[in-house]
């Protein structure tokens, strides 16, 4: 199982449009193979910073969704609303104290 954390900083006054796109992305992810669940968080200290945390059955399921046409179309709509590149981090869920890999990608 992996957790994917996507951090975006939206331009001022773009949050309203961003919310509808993030909801659209989640509704499409619900139908993606391996998607388990997720949530969207907004920073208390800087309301322009939003984090999406999603859980996937495995890294391959996330990678398939990440490169899917459906997701890329929504990412394309989100891109003009963000102030800087989104940061994507993928983490293996650690169980039993075992250390597993994690990595981050700036997009």
C-alpha cells in the first residue's frame, strides 16, 4: 500500500475554482483501479497551500492513475491556478517497523 501526497500552492483568489477541480479529480479517482481513499487539506497558516493525501493499493496503481488521460486533463486545468509546480511524494506504508522506500517528485 502507498500514500501519495500532492502539495499545491494556489494563486490568490483561485481556491474556489481549484476546489471544484479537486472534487472532480477525486470522483474520477474513485473509479481507478487500486484507489482506496483520500482527503484534501488546506493549510491553517497559509490558506493558499493545499495538500491531497490519497491511499493506493500499490505503487503501480498510483502510477497508472497518475499518467491516465483523465487525471492529466484535470491537472492541465489546475496548472494555471497554481503559483508554483505541484510537489508529489509517494510513500510506502510502513508496517511492523520495517523501513520501506519513499520518494518525491516536483512537477
